[in-house]
C-alpha cells in the first residue's frame, strides 16, 4: 500500500470515527445530489482550464498520484550503474551493445544507448538534461491540475449550499421537509472541503514529491552514464553517486 492510499484511508477513518463517537451515522453525508455537484463540477472546472492534450493524460496523472515510492528504487539503480561501469572498465563499451534491452528504466536505457553509440559526453549531457527538464515540466502540469481541483472544490461546495438554501427558503411553508433540505445544503460544503483536503491536494502534493524523486534519480542516472562513458573507476562512481543522495539514504546504502 502506497503512502497516498494509507494517508487518505487514515483521514477518512478519522472522520468516520468522529461521526460515530458523536452518535451520527456516516451514511448521513452520502447524498447523491451534493456528490454529483461537487465532484462533477470540480472536475469540469479543472478540465475547462486545461488543454485537450492535458485531458488525454488524465489517466496517467491519476496513476502517477498512486505510483510506488521512487525512493525505494534508488539502490537498485546505483547497483546497476556500478555493474555497467565494471563491465565497461573491463571490456569496453562495445560488449554492452545488447545490454540496453535488459535495462528496465527507460531513461537509463536511452542514455546507455547513446554512450554505446559513442555520443560525446557534452552532447549526451545536453540531451538528457533537456529530457529531465521536460519530465519536470510535465509533472508540474499534472500537479497543478489537482491543485486547481483542490481550489475549486470548496467554492463549488459553497455554491451547492447556496442553491440548497434557496430551495429551503422556497419551502418554508412545509416544515416537514426543511430538515432534509438544510442537511443536503450543508453536505455540499462538507464534500467540497473534504474532497479538496482528503483527495485533490494530497494527490497534487504526491505527484510533485514523486516528480522531485524521479528527476533526482534521472540526474543520478545522467551522471552515472556520463562517468561510464568517461571510463571512471566503479568504486569512484559508487562514491560519486552516493554523494548525490540524501545523507540518510546514502548511509543506508553504504551500510547494506
């Protein structure tokens, strides 16, 4: 279970626990009209501020928000780079010609192929650095999309409350329906604030954090491929890659 799923589940569980302890039913807030308004209008407003190309990426953006932690893959990448450096040091780059096919990371695969093709180090760095910037920019668009949803949702919830209260005022002559109407009106505000803080804003933050980890890994891979192309000693390469990691993560790798 990813940290995102666990955190969202904990937030919802806390809300349910509070309602139960206060003697109210969690089902009391499950009302279809406010749900349709808050989630449908919030999504529609966010889409309205996006391009058609952005909309086509929505599926991948949702998956990115729940993707596994990037930090757990760093040790395997460092080990793979050191292994490649060892092979290149002993046998040269030519024996690595078939190796890119077995490399799982697409960025490393492209970088390794450029190194095998004897692309100059300066050109290799320029190409891969531009790819890193493109990745960072694309992730930023995804994070801002969910950030916008987090901003729209509470306001749309208030709109739902106002619409519900208008209906309440129109039904003052029918006291028996006032209670359900008022409850439905305020449930819209609840779902607006709840969805923003329990779903959309955490998703935006998670995408941004995963993007930071991914681009940091890409920087590490870039340095690794460049050093392999330069024929750097594998032990020196490992030390350089460790120096690029956060101290706590580098300590875990060196202790392993």
